[in-house]
């Protein structure tokens, strides 16, 4: 069995990774809520933050699991199943949002290169469209 300090390091590493991913998903959700719902968005973002915090509370339970008595096994099942589903959904959302965030935050010079590649050269079009004026 691993030492207690190794267990603590692994637990806090998973906790920090999970918290970082959840903050990333929440920040994107908050941005969308504030953009799409100008009047109600702030309140919805606060409700979403409360939901994120409540759904991550089982981390405290997992940390204190050693001091929980055997009679509370039904409580552990009730807490851990929704928590594991929540963790899976948050990981999936983070994986889905990552390419979109990277695309949105790409450097300006990269945007210019892509715009030039997408836009056909207007010099050739102007030569073909130009009218010749003939004077008598």
C-alpha cells in the first residue's frame, strides 16, 4: 500500500486538475450566459457557480473518508455516483471546448494568414472587370 504522503499528493493533484478543468468549463459557460442573456445572465452564472461548488463537495468527503464509519455506506453510494457522473461530464465538456477556445484565442498574425488564404486575390478580379474607355 502506498504511503500516506503519496496518497495525499495523488489526491491533491487530482483535485487541482479537476478544479482547473471545472473552472475552465465554468468560465466558458459564464461567458456564453452573459453574452446570450444580458438581463438574466449574471444571475444564471451565479446559480451555475453554486451548482459547480455543490457538485464538487464530495472531494471533501473523499478526503475525510478514513474517519467515516461503516454505517454510512449508503451515504457514500449516494454521494459518489452523481459525483463520478459529474466528473465525467466535466471532463467531456473540457475536451469538447478546448479546440474552440484554442481557435478563438489564436494569435492575430495567424488570423491574418488564414484570412489571406480564404480571400481570393482581388487583383485578378479587378483586371478582368475593368472597362476600357474608347474615345472617338
